């Protein structure tokens, strides 16, 4: 009897352990007090951390980051766009960086409301150049399909939404409530550290981007936010959205990393089938982190596209 009780207690501790460890992490409010680099907008769903770069009177470019990277992943590209004359707005999606961690499934409506609220808060109207990286590409595409009249151009960098299978572990954690929640909290941190550590010695802007990404693991709400996005924004593909974008005639530039194993180059052909008018640029030697590992090349591809279409 004693052994049975001890086994039940041990099982309960094991089941609760990842959730307790999550609760003990630093709050985003404490992280902001420690020195958030930008500003905070108080939006209806929660506080959003944002930053502006470039001349006050430049055309507006808005940068939407990916699943696990905060807005600092855009610094190199934002600086390059600012040199081109753009007024560049980058921000942290909910659950990442220094933005709040509102609960719920992080689906299309969740992220589009944050973007709409932020643009309204900052007085941004139409004629926007919208950039999206990885999952941010799916968010940017959803915005473009919903509000095509507001965009000057859509720029997608290694965009998600092409129906790429993230693997059996991602499917289990995404599709099996309860067990998936527990398993994701147990395995994600190690995988994230390993993936980011693999880029440790790659030249990057900012140079400490690996440490910035790994610091996210120490903030409460980050890991649950990733799972919520897998179950929301990244479930399914973006075919219907891209076909609406094509019908609306929005200029689209998609930039791909030739060595990308997260969003493989084969996704280019998928996007080309959905939107034959989209233009493509491939960066040799670039993996999935191309906005920060190959910032200059991404900016050069954008510059060439803008020049060609002028």
C-alpha cells in the first residue's frame, strides 16, 4: 500500500513538474523593467513592445517576426530598410519578447487583431510595405488577404503556410491535448537551445541573437505561446490567402534560404503555384535564420525588387 501511494505521489510530481517550472520563470513585466529596448503600446489584448527606425517622413514598412524569434531578429533588415528611406516598425508578437502573454489559441484572428490594434495605436494608415518572416509570413499573408487595399507590397522571408510538415513530435504536441501540453513543456526547451546553438558562430545582426532567443526560455508564457501558435496560426496552410492576394494584384516578393531545413526551398514551388505573379529571390548559404544571418542579402533582394518595379 505504501509503495502504491509513493508511486502515485511520484507520478503526480512528474506530471506537475513542467507546469511548476513554467510558473517559476521570470514574468514579462519583470523583464521589461530590466530594460526593454523599445516602447510599449497599451492595446486591448495586452501590452505590445515595439520599435521604430528610419526617417519620420519615410514610407512605412512593418516587420512581423516568426514563431520563436522576437522582433530583434529584424534589426539588421530594419536598419537596411531605414537606410533606403523607410520608416520601419517592428514589434513583438504576443507571447514573445517583451510583449504580454494573453491566453487562448494564437490563431489568425488573435494575431491580426494585435497588428490592427498596433497600427491604429501608432497612427499607421495605408500604403504599407508589410514584411513577414517564417510564421510572421503567414500572419502577414493573412493581413494582406484580409485588407489588400492597405498594402503597397508584401515581402515574405522564409514564410510558413505552405503546408510543410513539422514532424511527428510537433503533430503529437499540437493534436493531443493534455499529453501534448506536458510533452511540449518537457522537450521544447532542449530542441530550441540546440537549434539556436547551431547558429552560434554564424555572423549575425544583432551579434547576440542566439542569447536573445535562448533568454526567451527563461520568461513565463513563452513556451505555452509557441504551442498555442502551433495549434492555431500554423495549423493548416495559407493557400486561400495567397490566391486572394494574387487576385488583388498585391506585389509579392518571397525570399528563401537555399539551405533552409525548416521551410525548405520546395515551398517556393508551392507559393508559385498559388500566386504565379509572386517574385522570388534565393540566398545561397542561408538557412532559416536568414533575416539575422544574411541581413545584407535580404536587404539587397528587397532593394533590387523595389528598383525593378519603380
